[in-house]
């Protein structure tokens, strides 16, 4: 029985929608009045005046103008975002290029230092050929080992 009552009450939403469409009013308005107020809502919707074709046309034109203005605003926002993205991309590329140059300079300085202090120093060449890579490996690995020990300590 309650399901039948619910179905009957829901049918008032359909009646309200139908009445609103005949009166050239918002179908959602008619459906809500019918659903919320039942037969009284259908009577209220039926008693409201019918909109003229000019009113409907004016509303459609107004909605179309609003949609066009929203579209223009969206296009303007999109263009602004593209300009901002291009500016950020150029800035990031400039920073990356500066970083790359600094990294290359740092590597060149380290390579010069390594050549001058380690390779060109006489004691390195005095070592046997098999000991030279071991000494270089220890020189490179020792600071890393110290950093790892410091990290695990604390």
C-alpha cells in the first residue's frame, strides 16, 4: 500500500511537469511543486499565468547571452593562463639553463682540482698500476662513508 501511495504522489510531479510545459514555464518548477505539494502544487502551477512566446524568447536570448559571456570569460581566463604558463615555462627554462651552467662550471673546477691535486701529484704516479684505482676509489668513497655514518648516528 505505501508503495502505491508513493507512486501516486510521484505522479503529481509528472502532472506538475506537464502543466508547466503547457504553460511555457520551467519544467523543473512544475515538477518540484507537484512533488512537494502534491495535488495542491499541481493546482498552484495550473493557476499561474501562461508565459507569452515573447517572454520565452526573451528568456532564451538572455540565457544565450549569459552563456556567450561565460564562454568569453572562459576564453579570456584560458588565454591568461596560457600567458602565465608560458612565462613560468620561460622562467623555469632560464633557471634550468643557469643551473646547468653552474653545474658544468662546478664539474670543470672539480675536474681541474682533481687533476692538479690527485693525478698530477707525484705520489699517485709512484704507486703501482694496480693500487692507483684503489686509492682513487678510497678518496672518492671516504667522504661518502663519513656522510653516511653521520646520518646514521644522528
